């Protein structure tokens, strides 16, 4: 089974802090994704990566950055946390699509509160 | 951009009955669709998927139907059990290989 592990289940930080959310997958997947999930809005894509050191902006990248130094690890960085970034953050991974359709596999999320 | 929505935000069914959860999508070019189940405190879990060149796919107690004419996707759960209580949402793969997710339907199974 694919295992996507997010380092923290719950996190409380203060406004203005730099926050790191870590995600590791164990299936050698090329693709990794960061979403935030808010009530009534569904999952919204923040950033994704198709390869090491490669990143692409999703639909809501403002206020965030990412890092992918190793294939199995994808980090989300809140440069200067603000209260509107309080949310559930979900990491996902999937293999390269190629000729085959492959679903994304998710971690259990990090519930982040910014005070 | 794409928008994916669900017809009902909540659904209650009796244990043992069949459940039908619906989803509408807007991008006729979407070629791949997925249903996820999300239990409280957990991440979304893959249930079943379907390609756009199919109109039906069956899994264990679940069936996904795709109607491309009206851009509608449904998930049918047979003999619903208490463990099926969760939020279900659909996802479509649109342009640029990105997925777009619906907001979810909360299914409650009444014992």
C-alpha cells in the first residue's frame, strides 16, 4: 500500500512565524501535491511537483512556497503565517501518468492553526 | 477553470439500503474521474476510478456511473454499512493533468 506520511497531525503557530509542513511518500512516486481543505470549498491545489527540484504553482500559491530536494519528500512553507492560513493541509502523491491513469494517494493531513 | 460540485451536501440512509451520491462536472475534456472517501480525522482514501471512455465500472460493493452527455458522475454503494459513514467527493482530471475536487457529500448510515 502507498504510504504518505505528514509529519504533524496538529500544529499551532503564531502570526508571522515561518512554518514548515513535511510530507514523505514511500512509493517512489514522481508527482507530489499540497492542498488545503476548507469547509464548503473542497480541496484547493497550492503547489505540485513532478520531479526533484521542480515545482509548479497551483490555484492558490500566494503566501506559500515549496521545496523538493529528494524524490520522497515534499515540504510546504508558509513564509509568514497569517490567520487566513488556518486550515487542513493535505499532501498527496501519484506516479507519472504516462499511458495509465493513476489516482493520487493522500496523507492524513495536518490541521494547522495560526493564532 | 473546472468546477466540480455535488447535488446534495448530506445524505442519510438506513443500514442495508443502497446509497447513491452524485457529482456534476463542467469540463467536457476531463478524461479521468475518481471517487474518494474521507473519514473524520483522516485523509481522503481512493475508492474507485473511471476513464472517460467507460460509462460504468464496478468494485466491491461500489459502482461508478459516468454520463458524459450531461457531465454527471455517480457513486453507488450497495448494502450500506455503518463503516460507510464518511464524506465522499469526486475528482476530475482536467487540462494540465491537474485534479479538481468537489466539496463532498456527508453520508450518514442509520443503524
